[in-house]
C-alpha cells in the first residue's frame, strides 16, 4: 500500500496536480472511517522516510508530505541523500 501511495503522489507531482486528502482516500478505496484510522499510520511512515522511484533515466528521490491546513499530499523532489554523504567524504 505504501508503494502505491508513493506512485500516486509522484504521478500527481509530475503532472503538477494537487492531491487532496479525500482524493487519496478515494484512490485507495478507503471508507472515511477506515481512512481516519489508517491515515495516522501512513503519516507516521512518511515522517522520517524518503521515497525512491526508479525511472528510465535513473532513480529519483522524493519526500512525501501532508499539509494538515490545506489537506494536501505532496511528493517533493529531493537530492539523493547518498550523493551528499559521498561528496562529504570526498571533501574530507
């Protein structure tokens, strides 16, 4: 399920579409009652993790975020965290 959420949000990001909470709930076929329970667990998963999506041109890194005020889910592109560590080691 987590991989499915990641793919949905990255697709929306690529098309520059907004993904509202209710849309993600419907896309995943949750009822409002079950979504209320599962959303908390899903948010905990994404708080400290990064998403890696493999595409034809290589790997792309994203941070999945949820804005409670606007009720929007986002897949924000980020730099490869391993690349930063490699550069730090090379510079020292």
